[in-house]
């Protein structure tokens, strides 16, 4: 990102001429006081909101000016995102929520079910596969959202407060998954207030 500038209407600008770069295989923590803009920065980098000015490049290609359809395609192919509040679709089962990203990519449901179940099992929530999001805890929802984000082996994985609702053992499982993605060459960027997660990251970017 180069010269990134962004602010919400009627709120003081959050980013002004901001520069940063992230490499493959990196696990990076974004830290900063509440309201400083950590979530917003993830949304900008994940092409969910457009900067007022500046450039965002992905694998050397400029992507901030792409039309919405191409941005959506790039997100489906290369980006995994775990929202702070998990944001699961309440009308669908846990399993169908995890499978959602495959459907966007045109991969058949049947071909992906075993992978989805394996991920749910890894994060200790496989017994919730047929439940609806309204029937599970916040910590379970967070792990299920991570399963959904990992389904496509994303080249970039963003996670917003991914350990906020988790006990230490679950948080360690999540950290191990981040490490594994980074070892596979992905860039993993987490916004977090969790000091034990920050300690485990390769570097910290403080806002
Ligand atoms: N859609 C919006 N419209 C206007 N202001 C917004 C909007 N979303 C966020 N903000 C404001 O932008 C600022 C940054 O919010 P953001 O959620 O990015 O911060 P954060 O560092 O992730 O906070 P936290 O640690 O509390 O999650 C806050 O002051 C917030 O109130």
C-alpha cells in the first residue's frame, strides 16, 4: 500500500498517506487502541472498502481501482477474512456457512464437504456442523468463521480479533493454523489486542 488515505464521512481521517507492505509467509499483528482503525485497515486491504487516495497492490498488480466484480473475484480466489463478530449466515447450517466460499468459486458442494468437515474437526466444532449459528457459542462461531476463511487456502488471510472469544487452548489451535498458512507461503494479517498472539507474530504494526 502506498499513500493510502481514508476516513469515514463526518469522522476525523483514519489514514493519511499511509505506506506498508507485507510479504508471503509473514504472520503480522496489527495493534492499536480501540477505534484507531485496525478493522478498517483490514477492510481496505481486503478490498471491501475503497481508499480515498493511494494504491493497493497485490502480487505487484494494482487492485484498488478494479471494478467491483473483479474485486469480488479476487477476494473469492485469494482472500480469507475472519470478521470480529464471525458474521455467519443465520439461515444456513454451520456446514453450509463453511462451504459458502467454495460456491462463490464454482466448486461443487459435494467436492468440498470432506474438507469442510476436516476443518471443523480440527477446530473442535465438527459436532456443530448441522446446527444453525443461533445455536452455538461466540467462541465456536469464531472458529467456524476461521474454517470458512481457510476453505480456499487463501493467499492472504485477514483475521479481526480472532482469539477474542477463545480460551487459551482454542487460541493456540488458531495460532497454529495461522503459522501453518504462513509456512505454506500465505500472508497472514491479524488485528488483535491479545498480547499472547502478538508475541507469536513475526512482526507488529502499531497504528
Ligand atoms: N461505517 C462507519 N461509519 C463511520 N464511522 C465508522 C464506521 N466504521 C467505523 N467507524 C469509526 O472509525 C473508527 C475506526 O473503527 P475501527 O473499527 O476500524 O477501529 P478498531 O481499531 O478496529 O477498533 P476496535 O479495537 O474497537 O475493534 C472508529 O472511530 C469508528 O467509530
